[in-house]
C-alpha cells in the first residue's frame, strides 16, 4: 500500500461524515475488509468511539505485512488519539463549569466565557498534539516514526498537509511571535464586594478601592455610579471604606458592580476588560487596549431622586 | 423610498448630544428604587412619554400593584411617578404588555 493509494480513500471517507478521527485510524491500514467496514460504518455513522477504535486495532494486527515498523507507530498513534479524544470531553466540561462559576465573578457575559474555554481547550489539544504528535486530532502522520514536537510532519513526506496540521502550525507561529497572546487567557475576575451592615441604616462596602483598582477605574466614578443606581448617597470613611446610606446586601452591590463592569469596563467588540476610560469634552470614551476599538459610554446620571423625609426636614430648617 | 430618505433626514449624527439634553431626548424610561426608612422602598418612573396622561397611568399602577403613589413635577425631568414599594419589574411588564413602551426602551436601575 502506498501513501498515494490511501489519499483518495481518506478524502472519500471525509465526505461521508465527520467521524474523521476514527476513519483516519483505519485508513492507515487500508484493505478491503476495512473498506467494507467503513461502508457499514457510514451506514450507521453513530457508532461509538470505543467500538470503532477497537475495530481499528483488530484490523491493524492481522494486516501488517508491508508496513512492519509502521505498526508500532500506528498503535502508538491510536493510543495518543484516544487520549486526545478523552481529553476533549473533560475540557469541554471544564468550559461549562467555567461558565457557571462565571456567574459569580464579574467577568460577565457568558459569551466571553465561552470563548475562553474554547481557546484553552484548543491550546490543550495543541499541547497534547505536539507532545504526542502533530496538531489536535490529526490524521495523517502515517509516514514518519520520528516526530519532534512542533515539527511540520508533512515535510519530508510526500503526502499533503491536512487542515488541522496547518491550523496548528498557524497557532504555533502566532504564539511564538506574540508571546503576550499566550498569557491572555486569564479571566477577569474581581473579588466579591465585602459588604456589611453598619448600624441599621447604613452599609459598608469595605473593598471598593481594591475593586476599583482591579477594574482600573477611578473610585470616584465607580462610587458615583453606585450611588446613582442605588438611589442613595454616602461617603468614604477614614479607612477607605465606602459608607452607603441604606441597607444593602452583598448580592445587590455585586449586581450593580456587574452592570458597571459591562457598561464601563468591558469592550463590546472583543469582550476584553483591558480598557481605558477617558473624558473628552463632556463625553466619556472607552478605549480598548486589546483591540483598539473606541466607543462612547453614557455619563452617569443620577436621575430623579424622590425627596426623603430628611431632605424635607432640611428644607424646612433652611426656610 | 421616500421613507428611508425621511429617516435619514430626521437624524443628525453630528448634532451636539449634551449630557443634560439626552436625559430626556433618548426616550428611555428609567425605573429606579430608592430606600426609605427601614425596609420601605420607593419606585420612581421617569421619562414616560409626555402624551400619556400620567395621572391615569398612576391610577392604573396603583390598582395593579396595590400600592399608593403620586405624580411629582420635576423641573428638569418633567412628571415623575412615585410608587410605594419596589415594583420595578412589574412596572416594566405592565408598560410593555399595555403597549405603552417597548421593553428595550425601559431601563431598570438599582440592584
Ligand atoms: Zn476590544
């Protein structure tokens, strides 16, 4: 069997369905039985991974005459592939968990969250792929037994590169040339606000300053927003805590902070929280440090404030 | 055809959007809460369309949410409805279901 013979088969198989990974394993050992098997498989394309992988192994064992040393490779490959397959699912689960836990931090916006796990997952696959073999869930690699990590495995062989190989190559080069991209999967988490009661009429928001620092926003701006949204007033005390009039729970403050984060911190274009807020003649601009986009954000408006009893009393005293 | 042209004409993208003016101009209805003494709260509805009779709306609110309330005249913001208790979500639903405002034009503030 020559590599050239294999090629068309693969292409065909790919046309059938997306069970690419399994197919490929089998393709490496092409014989008629196998083709038949593939056909039955396509008839029932939902066959489970395990079963298929097993099949592949069995096929492989009786087959190998011409590809003596290829076999060792093949088996290894199969194992590796299984690892990737299994690894894949946990990664996705993690992602889901991530989104759930996200509800807690202010990273906000599910969408953003989803992106990240994806990237992480992809990277994980990449890594796995590199140590084991080339990129994520690759077919190919029938030829060489000696792959060093990151080698473009199709080079030196006369087969074509695959899409996945090219893709991982692109990402690899991208990372090599832009090391700062690698670190950017950090999530923008913000410590939960520490809110406690002070007496019966006031609440204390102890870590405002810290939270503002993490969001890279002026405490004044954040506090102004808090007051406007909560319809109240307050002040910063000697130990940098915010004393708010009225009774508020941590959850409530957290909600308002989330809104603030979405409105005045996250970039709507790329969801990055790496942004700068500037004021230019009465207008606030949010400029993204990651993608460079700029958008205007509305100034904080207090809106209507109902007159409270205190205010009435004060007015009367003044009169 | 003519419609689109009219649409173009009615909006001047270079107009000055002052901070004060867009309080009203944006056409948003702002629903806010405010804490009073103890566990009591006030809900205020600001920015209802001027062609609506605020008193009638207030009456409907009072009946619907079983609460008291008033219409307050504010110099800058025009008439504002004040209700006792926190009825923010209910107000939004009410306004939307009665066709008085679309949901995306209603902004709920507060926690
Ligand atoms: Zn951006």
